[in-house]
C-alpha cells in the first residue's frame, strides 16, 4: 500500500474514488477531491505547508508536490494533469491545467485555467501564466494561445484517461479482496 503518514497530527484526507499506487507517498496536511490518482514514486509532502487538490487530478510517476515553510502552500484545481517527474512547489494551478513531463513550477507562481506548461519548462517564482496559453522554455514564456480543440484534445482527454487508467489497477486476490483499493471518504485515517 501507499505510504500515508501524519505530520504534527495532520493526516491526508482523500475524496472518493482515489487511486494510490503502492509506492506513492502522501504526508501531512493534504486534502484531495474525487477521482484523483497518485502514481508510482510520486511524493506529496504536506509537512511544511498545506496541499489542496481538486477533483480529477492525476499526479504521475515521480512527481514531487511540496510547499515552503510558513510561506507558500500548494493549491491545485480540478481536471489537472501533472506529468512524470514534474515539480510543483508552493504555487497555484487553476482548473484545466496540463503540466508537462519534467516541468518545474516555483513558489508563488500562478498557472491560470486552460493552460499548458510544456515539458521541461521552468515557471519561475511569482510568475503568472495567462489563461488559455502554452508556456515553454527556461525560464518559461508564453509561446501561443490555446484553441478550444487543444483544451479538449489534450487537457481534458489526458485528465479523463487517467481516471480510466486508475480503474485498471483494481486488482483482486483469489478471495475477491482488493489488493490496491481505491480510497473512499470512510477510509480516511483521522
């Protein structure tokens, strides 16, 4: 099972239908919405500040989500995909955001709704990424506006696919007991 730890008396709280990979780590002041998935080797550390995650968010393999002590928590909206090995640190991702593989989003940055952060991009501290745009590069800069087709074709498609992928991991043993059960509100540790 995933490693779920309290920190200073604060336990992670999960919405309904949440998949946690067996080696995902979620600690401290973390609250998620429904239909989220936390994939292999991801780390979500709500130890030094809060982490709030909306509905239908996928945190892919090797992602690190953290905050800054006494300064910046992390807030993630609905319908957000965070690509493999990305770092999301003390920032805000609004609804319908796609964070590409290996991207880094730094403290106090805000990524507005319907925005794509390209693979490998670095969104620097205090940066605001405009709604409906694609950002790429180091440091990240706006490279184009997003069409409605790109929003449905990439952002929504990926978020929906990860809900489906998570359903594939509901393995059961010979007696029908789930080996990697989805978390439901009744499963919260507090």
